[in-house]
C-alpha cells in the first residue's frame, strides 16, 4: 500500500504541475479510488478529518452501506494499479499539449459526411435518429470509470436535457485488458446482432448496472448467457454467436474506429454535430456540465 501511495502521489504531483483544465477531474478520480481502499496515509496529508468523514459517508451511501463499500475496496485498489500506465500516458500527452497550445482548447475536428455515415452504419442508436448531435461513448464494460459514468446516469441526463436534439451510441473499446471485458463485448454485440438496438441497449446496461466494480470481473462471465435469456433473445442463436465469438471482429473494428477519432482510453465520448461534421472529445468520466459545455460549443 505504501508503494501505491507513493506512486499515486507522484502522479498527482505531476498532474498538478500541468496548466490544464482537467486537473480537478483526474485528481478526484485518483482520490476517490484511494479513499475506497482506506489510504489513511494519503488522506492525512490531503484533507481534514471532517472532510474525510463526510466523503466516506457519501461513498457508503452510494455503495449501499459500509460493508459493501469495504468489500470492493481491495478490487478498486488493484484497478487503480492497472490504470496507472494509462494515467501516465495521459499526463505525458497533457504536458505536450500545454507546451504547444498553453490554455487554448483544441478546435473541433471534422468528419466528412461519408466518414460519419460509415461510423453510424450498423450502429445501435439510442434516441432520435435524426438528431443534430450524436454522442458516441467508447467504453470498456469492466472499466470502473465507465461503470461509474453509467451509474451516475450521465448520458441519460444529457438525453433528458436536450431531448430530440441528441442521440447516443454505445461502442466497445479495448482499453486496459480487464479479464472479462472481451467476452462481455462479444456477448453484448451478439445481443445486438440477434435482437437489434433494443436488446443491445438492455444487455449492455444490465452489465454496467449490475457490476460491482471488481478487478476486471465485476460482472461474472457465467451470467452472460442467463442474461441473454432474461432480455428475451433467441437462445439458440445467441449461444451459437457466443460460443464461436463471431462478433469479436466487430469489437476490434470499433476499437480501431475509436482510435482514428482520437480515443485512447475509457470512457471517452465523441460528440458530433451531424450537420457540420465537427466533433470534440470528452476524455474520461466527466459530469454532465462538461457535456453541456461541449454540446453548446458545437451547436453555435
């Protein structure tokens, strides 16, 4: 644990030196996970006893009680260890961006209508298909930040605020190699291939909603076939798809597609103005206010 604290402090210190608008978000993500594993060393140097008590009370409530919170704490510590290389790479890129552009945010990038059509082809669109704005969430079904973003209803809240102006697409992305991530992506894509958008959405949302945030095994792979039955899929077709991993190639295609758009972690959301082709990225799990800021910019 002492080694983990030192490495995380190093990352936090490194990030604090960057003149970058994402300092608070990344710092809070790191602090949140460390709080989950009871890192008294770290917090004794960072926050007061009263703040810590209030923070833990809130986390206990989110987890359904202190016992549940403590059950997943060690898994979350291990999860942070897996995320450290990704965080390091993000810090490296952030430092480079600051050196080149200072505080200025990168302007929107642009897709041609053919490129946009290719991205949306065969995609499972949630909401108004003719919406002006599309959110494409590239996610890993075992990523703790992806699970948190889902459980905080971030994308749902964006839908509620913007109505028919916005639609969204959930795509699978290879990030940190979590143990069950690949087979869950395969199963989810099988659900879509067999049952269409409705079943696809029900299936992936069930996985995220029921995951306990474990170390790559937050949703048991043994539950994937029963879940297919629960959501009403043709079980013969699903079992055949699942056993042969026939959707594995689509998982790789979605990952490659995301990388071309600039995605390098999870969850990363690509927000696109369908009329102009302009798009911007939200890197990692941000609050709804950041989605509102980017959407407003693209709507101007």
